[in-house]
C-alpha cells in the first residue's frame, strides 16, 4: 500500500522523513502527506555538510529514502508519521551513513545464516529545562535505585512513554528509578538488530519530547553529574540461526561455542569498539570513574567478562545471551549494533577465544588481575584504537571509518581548545 493511502486510512497529515547522522542526531524533513509518494520514491533532499556527515558544501544532495516498514505514528501526535530513511547520493547508498553501515553488517550476518537480536537498556536523567539540575529536588537519597516514591513522582512521564511503546507493539515490560538521583530506565522487548536500532533512535526522541511536554528535559548524556552514576546503554545480545537461539548451549553458563566466539570478538576489539559505543568526550567520565555517591559506578574499567556479575564489561546474565555493559547513552543506536555485530562476526570467523571468565568483584580485585586490559581513558585513545583495528575497519567499511574518525578527531580538537575552570585553578599559580 502506498504511504499516501496509509495516511488517508490512519489520519496522517505529515510525515517526518528522518536519518541519523554520524554523531547520532536525528535529522528530518516534515513532509505533507500529499507529497509523500514522490518522496518515498526519490527521497527527501538534505545538505549533508549541514549535518554530521563528512561532506562538503559543494556535494550534491543527500537523498533520504524512507523505509516504509519503519512507520511510527507519533503516539502523542498521531497526525504525524515518522519514517527512518536510508541516505543516498549520486545514485548510491551513502557508505558512511550509520543505518546503511548497520544494514550492510546485518546482510553480512545473513549470508552466514546468522541474525543478531538485541535488547537495549537506555538510561536517562530527567532534568530541569536549563539542563543544570535534576528536575526532582526531593530526589536526594544516597541509594535512590528502585525508589518507589521518586519513581511514582514521575509517573505521568514514565506512563506516557510506556503506554506509547505498548501502542507501538514494542512490548514494554519494566520501568524503574535507576542508581543516580534523577535517573530512570525503561525496557522493551529485544528484536533483530536493525529493528532495535530504529526503535532506539525513536525512543531517544520520544523520551525527550514527552519530558518536554511535562515541562522538563531528558538527557542521555553519559555523565551529566560528576558524583552520580552515569547513564549506560547496556545491550543484551543473542545470535539466532534458523529461528533458534544459537547462543544457547550446554556449558556451565548455558552458552554455545558460537556465543563464546562472538564474545571473543567483542573482547578482542573492546578498546576499538569504545569509539562507537562510548563516542563522546564525556563518555570517559562514566567509565574509569571513581566511586559515585551511591557506592558503585556500575560501569566497567577493564576488558573482562563474567557470569551474572555486574562489575565486568560483559556479563552473562543467563543462558543464551550476553550483556555488553560498556555502551553509554551517547552511543549512536545504529553504530552500537553495527559495532557489536562487526566485532562478534569477526570473533566467529576467527574462532576467537574470550579468555578466562573472571568470578570476582572487578571493582575491588580488578587491579590485581594480571594481564587485564584497561579501557581507553579518553576519546582520543579510543579513536586511535579504532583506527588501528583492521578487522573492524574491514567489517564496517573504510569509507565509514575514515569519515567517522575524521569528524570525531575534529570534535576532540574542539574540546582540547576549550580552556576549563579546572585548568585555571590547577595551573594559574604554577
Ligand atoms: Mg540500568
């Protein structure tokens, strides 16, 4: 059915044709329903340079061609339909575009009969509109995690988002107050990687929009407050073959050899993966962080894995899946999935070993583990590791990697030109 017919049937007056750029920002055009069929064919035109793409003002239009299977009627404004789009230029898919990168990886998995399915756990803060403080001034406990009173004080916002996910068929199943004051998490069912990435991109937009409607603001910034726990975006990953969970096995954790090889790839390329799953300057204030006001950071500092133990980079919470705990709220929804898939498939292709499982509290005993690799201490180190990682370069594509690293290095340079109050305090009297 044509999108114009769907529009008539469902009362959609406008469509947002949207793509996610390299830095994770959703870019969109608002198209009246009368024009949607032409746009669906030819794409909506964008100046790529005006967004976070490695392009110049002289480049021709990026044409964002909507994927009609992604249609979401905004639950809070059903007259608008949202469509994830694939960027094209000069008659070819834009290789650096994150959704295109993920689709290539998904297709590569399919050629081996493998389908990655993921559930993401995005944490976020609800803050004041000026971004300076958490919105709930009464949310001050040292251990606020799962606090019923503060959770219910935000019922109107949380329920609106949860109801929206229910209406969209995502299968929401739990919401909670997280470990930092002002921090929340909402969970919905896992799905194939591309579906989850589209939903994750929309979720971030939806949470911000609904918070704004209630006079507040939501942020997925990894570490908005230095003494509080940061916002992670854990990813629960399994790989399926022929409709069966191929991660399920009969070792002591319930994992298969395939799961161990996939994990081996994630472990082997962990430092490089940080460039994608921890992509902000601020990301490195969440990992490698000192103990927070609640007593733990809940984020890893070392490349390690364990059983049902939250102090490791990868946890095996139960049979048939692994939980990648490194990613944070700044992760681009498409590049998070693409990075995991690229690393995991490389692990499978080379039958990589994940190394020994560690059954210890890494927050206490981590420093004593011989040979444990530390995670990058800043974005520049992560970008250097990413540039040097030949398997990820090959899997993600040279065009994407070089463009991504170029723009991210520019961001790092911009940060380095910024003089901080700390520097003045520490150095004025040198
Ligand atoms: Mg959490």
